[in-house]
């Protein structure tokens, strides 16, 4: 504990100097922070950052300068301490120690639904089916965080429903846990000046705005006026110096827009520092399978996001296609898990099966439950890291794990068996397998070294 206090003080003082004179001080910050990564979990990242900051025209260098220039200094200091020091550095060391101690997965992040309520009803949204009167109490959310940090989990993400319907509770959680980093996926329609000021004050809380691409695409799925509400919310946060990003779901219908340079350039122009890309998943009995991206479209996004990482000053993540960077599937507590508004602890936000409820057990007990231990035992699900998912890419694995663990469907309105769900994804999995093998074995495709060393 004493060493952590000393380390935090050193990082904070150096960070303040970097904000004032980034070109001179950032290399020193990088060298200092790297020393805290005693297990060398982020060695490749540090090496790439060192190359980037030597080139003033490098997109990552530009992103770092944009972050410093456009973010409120006090907010940035708090954010870097929570996300950079605790979530990225301290978390890795503590989690690996506890993985060995308890023999189960310990996640980097926990995705929680504070409420199932939402002020919108988006087409194809699984959260809309959960009902209006289901939520996690503040006390439960607080307990999850307390128990999680004891194991080394310092990152907490909110989804729903619309999480900002619980604005005051979320701000209170961020204030109560200053060492943790918080993020909320939001439709943006409830973001106002007052909430933005509160985000700025606590400093360890950011937002990811859900957007479908163009105004036409967004309003078609989310309702008239939603796009302009999101743009307004972005403008408010940028004016306050609060960090935000975007969340985009690509489908067979909107990939031309959401996968375009023009869309990403607009997000950067509006001030987005990061972006999460997801592919459409046919969860729920009424899911429209025609919206699933086919193999060629998924390969297009695979290449496009890698291209943008070399050219766009924005930190972009591809939830499915980035398997090689994290050695396969991140769900089941390996890097993250999901707790729905009813308290059901699920391996993933898209896999609605569980055999444990957080209202009746501890966080550690949930990680040691049968379904989560099935994940721990079987990961990675495929030696081709471009086929990481047990539902979308290896459906036989999901069926096997649900059966072996005795897990049940957690869908509130229309329970769906693993056989029913995977019957919808299997045809796509078969077609992607061929394309993924082509990409994985192509000598011209770049290879990331961390795909062979995680948790060895």
C-alpha cells in the first residue's frame, strides 16, 4: 500500500509536467510508467508508443496531443491516474496474482446494467427486451466494485437499458471509487450541461455514444432526432473538456456508412478520442438474421480498422476482429463479464446464460461458478484468433459449455436455448471460418506478437 501511494505521487507529479510541456516530458512519463509494469504485460504497447512519440506526424502522437490540448487538465489528471495507473498497470499485476491464487478468471473490466429502463426503443436492441422495472441497487453496484477491486479489477462499464437514467448514482459511484475508471455506453439523449459538469468534476468517468453512422441510419434505428441529440451531447462534453468516444454496430445494411473514412473523420472532428466497433448479433427470438454482416463484410471491417489505426488519431477497437491482440475471447471473466439489471452474471453482454446471480453470491463466487469455469477451461476456443467467439465463431463450444454447466437462459421475456441461438449463427460461422483461415495464414497480413504470450 505504501509503495502504491509513492508510485501514485510520482506519476501524478510527472503527469502534471507532461500536460504543461508534452513534447519534452511524455517520453519521461512513458519510461517511468513502464517500470511499474513488472510482469511486462504491456511491453509491446510501450514499444509502439515510444516509436509514435518520436514522429510528430504519427497519428498516435497527434491523438496524445489532442487529448492533452482538448481535455480539462484536472479531469485529465484524474482520468490518467484511474485508467492509466490503476486499470492498466496495477490491475495487470494484481489480477495475474489472483488468477493463480483462486484458479479462475479475473476480469480487467466489468460491464453492468444499472437499469433495464430506456427512453428509446431501438430496432434490434437486446436491452429493450429486459423490461422497465428491473435494476441493480446502488448498494449492489458499490459492493461489486469493492469486491472487484480486491481482486484487481479497476474498470467498470455501464450499459442497459440507458444507464444515464441513473445519472446521480453513477456519479456517486465514480466519486466513491476514485481509483477506478468508469465508462457508460449511452444513447446521448439525456446528456446535459449539469451532467457534463459532474463528469468533469469526478474526472474518472467517460461516455461512449451509440451511433449508427449517418443521421438517416441512426434515426431509422433509434428514432427521429436521436442523431442530432448525440451530436449536441458531443459538443457539450467537448466544451467541458471531458473525454468521450463512440460506439458503432455494423450490420449488413449500414457498413458502407459506418465503415467509411467520412464517418470516422466526423467523429474525430466532433472530439471523439476512441471508438468501439461491434458487429450485429442475432440475440433474441425475434432477431433479424439478415442484418448480420457476411464474411466479406466482416473482413472489410477487419482491414478497415487496421488501416485507420495507422492513419486516424483515434483509439479504435473491434470487439470481434481484435482477437489476436488479446489471445481470443475476452468474455467469461477472462478480461470482462456482464451483470444484467436482474443481477444475473453472464459471460458476455451477448450471451444470455448464467447459473449465478450477484444478489446471492460474491463477485469471486460468480467467477468460480460452473459456466465461468467452463470458459476458463476452454479458452481460447480456437487456435485461429480471428475466430474468438464461442457463439459467433465456434457455436459448438457455446452449446457444450451451457450443457456442461447447467446454465439457464437469462432472457426475461422469451428464454432461448443455446441450440436455438446457435442455429442462427452457425451458417455465418461456417462461412467466416474459411475467410478467417485465409486471413490468418496470409503471409502479407500483419501479425501481433502478444497473440502467443497472454497468460503463458
